[in-house]
C-alpha cells in the first residue's frame, strides 16, 4: 500500500545515497576484476540488484507515496515530540506546582490533571499513571515505608477511578455527541465490516476476551469515543474495562519504585533493587499491552471472517452512510485524476517534493539522532533544572525547522495548488452527484430489501 511505501521511504530514504555509492563502487570493482555480469551495458553504473530495486521504486505511485510520507511524518512528530517529550515536561512542571499541597488536595489535583490529560487525544495513559505514582508517593506524608506502601495503593486506586471516569467523559462528551453527525460516522466507517465486527464484539454482555482486549488494549481516547459513536452501553463498556487494573498496577509501581530509587540515592546509599523493580514493572506493562493488542486484533479478524456475510449485508439505517461512501469514492477519483504525477503542474510537483524532502530530513533526525537533537529530561527529572535552550540542541532546531518548512510547503503550497487545479472538476462532480442522489438511494433501498429478504 502507499502507506507502507511511504513508511519505508521515511525510514530508509536517507540511507539510499550511501547505498548507491557502495553499489557503484562495488560495480566498478567487479568490472576491474572482469566479472562477466558487470560488463553488460546497463542504464547506470550500479549493480543489477540495485538497478532492479530502483526500477521497482520508480514504478511506485509517486504522488500517493509522497503525500502518505508527509502524513506519516506528522504522526511521528506528534508521537515523538507531543507525547514523548512535551507531555513529560508538562507533567514534571505540574508535579513541581502541586507538590506542596496537603495530601487530600494533592490527590484531587492529580485526579483533575489526569482528567484533563486524558481528554487530549494524543496523550496515552501510561504517562498519567506514572505521574500519579511519582506525585502521590512523593508527598512528605508518604516518606516512611508504611507511607510509601499507602501512597502506592492510593495511586493505583486513583488511577483506576481516573481511567473509568475519563472513559465515561470521553464516551459521553465526545462520542455520543459525535454520533449525531453523519459525516463523523461515515469517516469512522461504522457501516464497514471491520467496524461492525468491533461493534459486535463490544456489544457482548459481561466480560469476553475480545471485548476486554479492545477496551483495555486499544488507545484510550479513540476507543472510548468510538464506543460513544456506536452508542454502546457505557456501563457494559466500563465493565469491560475492569481488566485494565492489570496494566495500571505495574505502571503505578514503576513510578513508585523510581521515586524510591531516587530517595535511596539522595540518602547516599546504594540499593539497585528499586531500579531493577522499576524496569521489571515497566517491562511487564509493555508485555501486557502487546498481549492485549494481539488478542483484540485476532478477535476482530476472526469475527470478520466468521460473520462476514452478516457484517457486509447492507442495512437501511446505513443508507445515508452508504451514499456518502459512494460520493466520497467519486470525489476521490476526481482528485486522483488531478493529483496523478503526470497531471500535476510544475509548481505543485515542486511544493510536494520539497515538502516531502523536509519531512524526510526531520524524521531522520527524530528517529536516528535523538541524542544529538534533544537533551535528557524524564518525568522524574526536576523541572527547575530545565532550560529550553540547553535541552534543544542545534540539530533539534534543524529537525523542528525542517518539519515546519515541510508543513508549510505541503499544506500551503501543494494542497492549495491541487485544490485550485481540481476546483472546476470537483464542482462538476458535485452537481452530477446531486442529480443522481435520489435515484441512487432508491436503487440502494431495493438492494437492501433484497439482501435482507434472502
């Protein structure tokens, strides 16, 4: 798919020039040695294998691949910078602001901050649970061994309640409200076999493996909002979230053990057991997350295969969604016709190439040169020692600058020029679709009646 090709381009594209140089040198050496295959005339000075790979890459859909590469780069930036770095700095700052509160107010502050963080779509649960363990266990009332145990248990309870409360808020405030929008439901694909399989699994009463795996293993914000869009019973969903405690406990323990290790070091003692326990709990939570992901992906695929006929059967309540899917396919076909590489004008091509190149540079720095771009700052670090100018190294500014330039060239350049080029064709397509909407829906209703009567 274009997404796979785009990911490969971002991951390995920066290394291609070095591989080409090595291939050229290899071919020159082989020719000097008199290797028969090296003497055959080729269109370049590279080895046959490399030329075959270049021919295969040249056959890729260029526009689609480059556009997908930009979006993959944006996703990497959000995950790498937004949730991986900015969230840690923000939570560390919050930890410093509330550490002097009384125990009751501190717990309330942790709960409120957790709710706010959970309501941000890109913030995952682990940093929030870890934050709770560091703050609550780090309160002066919990410095003794008994207080440490009490603080750890309190952190687990607060985190579990926090997870359920935020699930209800996301389900009700976002999901249920979004379910009133036909456009949102069409974008989510609730009428497709895969999403209908998810709905079938989550609609089951009680605790089932697939239901619990989806609710506990899938990303927090998307799955809770999806349950609201599907208008699933929130109490049944909360029941399915019960096993999340097996994921919350090791994360909270990780924060508590990290704090304990810091206290031991501050006292001038050495006891590696706390660092080892922290690493063990973090690894355990990662394993649990992977297992849950594998289970829910398997159950969704299994449900689709077992009930495909039922899940793909058209339904009357999906009539409007089916029409929007048909309409989107026609619009996409028009856009694809105008966004083909040979159909793009020179300005649009240049904007897309420059934008994709900038994103490739930024992704290379983010993924492969992290230590040369950013300093070290963990959730356990002291925010008073944080200095943005020291934290951001020269290559970090280069990477962020390349990312911003890439977005500017792509969104303000390529997208604008593509929209202008396809404006007339899109208007004509909209007129044609509006003229055939009633007839299409009548024909679709006949299909639905025939499918449900058989």
